[in-house]
């Protein structure tokens, strides 16, 4: 079995739990889910060598189909696009992605990567997002969007992470058609784009497509309404996102809040 690749911890900051009514985002959840899966595996006691008289080892739990599909898709994207040609830009984007996470107080390998208090994180969040947006805009202006072939899949996804958190929604809307085309032609990770699409739809008061956006309500989480709920898991599978039941379970584990089956309607934009 091939070793698992390293992941960013990409679930949105737990500081959102302190802001009633704030949207909760998972930011490329499939990577965080697999990180948690890998962590669970690594946390198990090491297997000891069995003697000839020892009882047979218990059967292992089969790998979920969605996880197998994601692993296969990830490796296929790397095989087709390569590991990236611009190592300097790759390292720059990875550093930017790590900074995006640090200001949100994320944890890595069970340890906090930020010593900021919640109040300090909230204060610094807008400033950091604005600065990273400016830097990413410059990169895109000079080089085009960071594709997998250009900077590698992890750095390409780091760029999408920063793009997801930008407050410049006009820029997001401007780039969405280009990014969708890149995703459709396997030049970027399609699942990394799903959050941006949902976020913009909810911001416009529309039904989201992939079920990524939740709202914090009275100590629980409720999903914003989606297009054609009966085929939601099929749409998620096409962009290699986990089924909603898996997603809700992991959201509850990460946020320590119940992800309910309740549905809320996205409010219409101000002035409409």
C-alpha cells in the first residue's frame, strides 16, 4: 500500500464557533478528512510480530469507496500533470497556504500551530486575508492561475484555499469561469473549486450545489439549501467529495457541534 501524501489541515477555523449565525466552511474538506483518517490509522498501536501459535489478526475495515476514488484521482492528476515545474513559486504558495491556516488557529499533528487567542485571530484575520489576496492576485496577473502542472497539486490547492478566503467577491466571480474550465480539463483539482462555487451561490442568495456551506444556529450546524437534494451525493462524487453523511459526521467531530439535517435558506444579498 502506497504511503499517504502530506496534507494541509483545511477545515475552516474553529473561531467561527464563537460567532453566532456565521457560515461554516470546510475549505477542500476531502484533504482534511483524509488527514484525520491517516491520523486515526497512525494513532493505532503498532502491530507486533505474530508467533506461529498466535491467533490470526482481525480483519481490517475496508477503505471507503469515496476515499479510494479520491486517492486514485489524486494520483491520476499528478501522473497527468506532473509535480510542477516552478519550484520557487510552489514553495511560495505553500508558505502562503500555511500562513492562511496559522492565522485561523489550525492544528497540525494534534498541536496548535498558532498561539493567538480567538480575539487576536479575529483581529488579524481580515488583514492577513487581504495581504494574501494581494499577493495571489499578483501571482495570477504575472503567471496565470497556478495549475498542477505549474506548481504541483498541493501548491495549486493552496492557491485555491487563499482564493476561497478572499473578501474580493468580484474577483472570485470574474475568475470562476476560467477556473471551471481548468477543472473540467484536469488542470486543477475540481474538488478544490467546489467550495468557491458554493460560497458564491450562497452569497447571492441562491441554492448551493455541493452542500459545503453550513450555518451555526443555537449550538448546532444547519446546511444551506442545495440544488436537487436527491442527487447531491452524486454531484459530490463527481468532484470527489465524500458523501454527506460522512461529511456531517466529520464536521461534528471537528467542530464539536451537531451537524443536523435541518436546512436553512440563504438570505438575499443586501439591496435586493
